[in-house]
DNA sequence: TATATCCATGAAACCGATTTCCTTCAGTGT
DNA sequence: ACACTGAAGGAAATCGGTTTCATGGATATA
């Protein structure tokens, strides 16, 4: 039978209020009683009831995790999961647990994130996004619930976000090609209405222009971040000659798809076409050839997200945003000399 | 300001109890009042408070997700995450949300899973395991909390589990080799104290014996399921000649590590040594050569887990267990003729 | 028409904490 | 000695629901 605070109070010969004060270290309590009560708590293994506590305090110490967007972003997304994992560890240190919304098609009300936040009295939310803002995400963003976006630009009154400096990511890739005299480069983006993808595209175009490299319209294609779409996009690019000398894809999975298309066309990577992806997921290291990519510091993003969200919850800060610097990782798929580069 | 059940009651001119009965469809209520109240709820977007509700009912509609084990199993584990994802979708349909324990080193009490289950009044738990039973998992298993293990044999009074038929997995691999006259095969297992790994090993040894293939003790090595350990294990195996003709690793990641070691030794896969992994994670398809593996039906496992756990929670069933049949997927790394096999 | 039955609803206790306010009492200052 | 201060701890209201039980009216039975 579960112990309640009353049981503890009775055992210690004090009132429930006193026990509560001892547990939460509020009010003023003599050290003798304090010690006695603490001992009993220890011995009995008493744990205060979560629901009673959050009912009384209107706090939950729970962070909601929302996988947003049209795309099927979920527990096995190679990029977001690593961010989330770092987030989880850091936020755990601060005493929060994580509640995952089970994106239930079932009842319409489950789509309503704001309502669910209130329902659970969540202290805050982490929103990882396949980039696409749904109405109910927007509504949540604009509410007073502290929100932290990963790769999604939240603008609400108590929302911050962290994202990779995507413009710089593109610039680094373009510069790399430029330095090696590779001037004809194609781009495979995410969905056209995706903010992140658009930033990458704009960064790409801008760098290309600045460096005097021309961009062929046919060499700009769009996918949905996943493998198959990269394959198709690359097919389109290879539909007409001349071929580009290099391709930059806005996600590794699309790059891997593109890799397959290039191979299917009987071309060699990196000799005929060089290829660079984006994200640095694990599979890059195992592909043949190993995929060059723009590495996003996922651990750092996760940790930052945790700190920023905590600040937001405590009202320590105004909404803010942080751009994390990306790093270009050159592997075989864009190696510029004949000898293979090692990982 | 948040609406309470009393507000709704007042607006509808009925008592809170009546509203509650309407929401939960209990008791008997006239259709006119029912309709009136429902309309108001609809209009106001009223949502009952989670904490108040679970305080009163002692239920939470929450499932705890526990990543157990010594190994750092977490949000970016390629195998478990896919299982969890399928689980999440299915259990979501049933109206549950998922609470992730944030494995907080901080306070000792956070290690105590049972206490935390009671604290949150969880309806049940999903335990995915890096195979190693910690004391606090054992305690949880033996309690009355409904638990469902994935790849971990839970034996408690209200625990079920689902796992791949690991013995059969090994058998299929061995048989495959046997059929192609490959009789010298090495084995790289998980941690020696891991139950799952042991089953795979026993299955391996047994099949080998049955088919009259001899097993060299040096050809049995152990890792920790991760890449680096596979690399090391393979190094040991290659330390002495003769080399085995084939290697079966108990995880894909270890197989990928082994692949690297074999390449480093200047050997060719599959010509010199054939290699088969286990799990069928994504990276298998991208490695060079593409890795053969024993595929575990992760979606099915996740779905089954959800159904079984739900049954357990509703008291519909006795504890039970299901072994899911594995499937041997042959790719390039164990191809038996010269022409490359496609995926 | 009188009585038994049933349906719809309300009143109130309860779930297990927190928190405000109040009382008591010991110690201080004069 | 006497009022005063502040610390220690208790009583009770509260958070927002659920659930049991009682009650009054409508309907069915005799």
C-alpha cells in the first residue's frame, strides 16, 4: 500500500504540513523534527505523489517533446535523435523528465499541442521540426508556454530556438569547391516551403554568385530530405548533359540517394562527380564512397537547447536564438586528389 | 485563465459531478443535458486537468520508457529506436502517452525505477535493454507494475516480453554457410554476461555441432555491441592463421567494425572472408560492401509490445512472451558467387 | 389510487499534496 | 516581572477532478 504524506506525518507525530515543508525546504522547522521526519522518509522510501503535487503547485517538472512537421520525423530520425539525446541528458540533470506526445491521429484534440501542454501542465516544450509549421505548433509558439525549437525558428513571446548556421553551411561547401576549381555545382534542397532548406538554398546561391560561379536552374532540385527523393532529384539532374562537377544535398539521406543515382548512371564518385551531404549522420561513414558532409554539432545543440529552455522556464531570459557553427567534413565522396582520403 | 470542471458545470447549470459523468460516460445522464454540456465543452475547448484526474483515479494513461542496461542505450540507438517508434504509434492509438525517464545520475532515488513508476502512477512500462539487468529493473519487474521487455526476458508477475528468436537467427546463418560449403566460421558476441548474446552464441554452437562443423575457441570473441569492439574482436581473430572463412557478429555495428579490421588486414570481403551481422540497421545498406545481416522485424516487435502491454494493463492476460522470427538478408558481404548481388 | 421501481441529478467526501494563517512558547529587553 | 519578538509547528482551505450515496420525480405495477 502506498504511503501518503499523512502516514509519514502520523509516524513522525507531526502534521502533514510540516512534512511538506521539510520535503520542500520551506518555512522554518527545527532541526530535530526535520531529522526525525527525514529519517522516516528514508526508511519507508516514501515518494510524494506526482499528481497531487502538480495539482497543488501547478507545475509538473515535465518537458513535452514534439516531433512536428509533415514529414514523418520520429524516434528513428538520425539527426534529431542525437540532438534530443543530448537534450535529455542535460535537462535530466535539472530535474525534468520528458513526455512524448504520441501523435495520435485518433482524437482531433490530440493534435492540439497547446491544449495538451495545459492538460499536463508542462513546464516547457522541445519542438523538433521537419521544418514545417503546423497551425497547432504556431498556436503553441504564440502562447505563454516556454518553447524551444530545434531547427525551427520560433518567434513566440516565450520561445527560443537553436539551429545550425545553415547559410554558413552552404557557404563552406561552395568555398571548398571554389578553392579546388570546381565551378559547376548542383543543389538538392529539402521541401520548397521549408524555411531551413530555403536558407541553405539562399546561402548556396549567394556564395555561388559572390564567387562568380553560375547556377544552372536545372541543377536546383528539391526533395523531402529522405533517400528516395534524393535519388529522384539526382536523376533529374542527370537527365541532361552536361553534368555538374559536384552536388550539394541538403541532407545526408538525400545525398545517399543521389549517390545511388550517380552510380546507376555509371559515373564515378568522386572522379566524375563530387558529392557533399549535410548533417553528418552515422551512415555517412559506411557508405561507399564515404560521404563528405556538413557536420552539425548535435550534442552542442541539444545541450544549448536544454539550458535555453531552462532559462525560459525560470523567466531568467528573454527569448533568444543561437546559431551553431557547422563544420565541413571531407571524406571520399568529394576528395580532390586521386589517393583516397581516410576517415 | 484555465477553465475547471466547475466553470463548465456553472455554465451549463448542472453539478460538477454530472459533467464528470458526461465526460467519462459513466452513470446515467439524460440526453438533453448531455448534449448541452458537450456543446459547452466543445465551445470552450475545456480540457480536464491531468493531475487532478490522475490524482482521483490513480491512473495516468502514461507509459514509462526505460532504457536499461550498462551500455549507453538511448535515443539514437538504431535498433531499439525503430522498435520504440512502432510501439509509440500503436500505444498512442490506445490513448497513452509516453514518459521518458531522464536517467538522471543526480539523485540516487532517480535510479529507482519502481519508485518513479509509483510516483507518476504509470500504467505500465516499456523496458528496452542493452541486455543487462540492473537491480532496480529487477525490482520493477518483480513488482505489480505491468512491464514489457524488448529483448530482455522479464519474468515478473505482470511482465511480458518480446524478443527475436535469437537461437533461430544463429541457426539460419550457420545453415546458410553450411549450404555453401563454408565450414570455418567465427563468432563475435556481445558482452559475455548478456543473456541475448548468450542465446545467440549457444544457437551458433549448437548449429555448428549439429552440422558437423567444428568451432575453434579462438574464433569466439566478445564485444559490447558497438563498432569499436567489433574491430578489436576481429583483430584478435585475425591474429593467428588460418583465418576463418566467415564471421557472424551479434550486432551490425560490431560487424561494421569487423569489416574495417578485415579491410585493414588487406583481405577482401566476401572473397576472402564472408561477413554477416545482426539487426539490420540502416547503415548495412550503405556500407562497402553492403552488409548481410539477420533482420529483426522491429516494427512488428514494437506493435506486439504495445498490444501485449495494453493487455497486461487491462488484466486481460497472463504474462507471456513472443519470439519473433528473424530473416536472413543476404547482401554483398556474404555473397557466394562472383557477381555482386544487388540489394 | 397507492406503492414499487427506476432514472436523472446533486451534495459531499475524497485523492495527496501545498500554503496561508494562526497559535504557542521560549527567549529577549527594560 | 512584563510585554515583545520570532521561531516552530498545526489547522484548514485549496488545487480539479471522481465517485458514492441520497433524493425527487416519473413511470410501471397491482
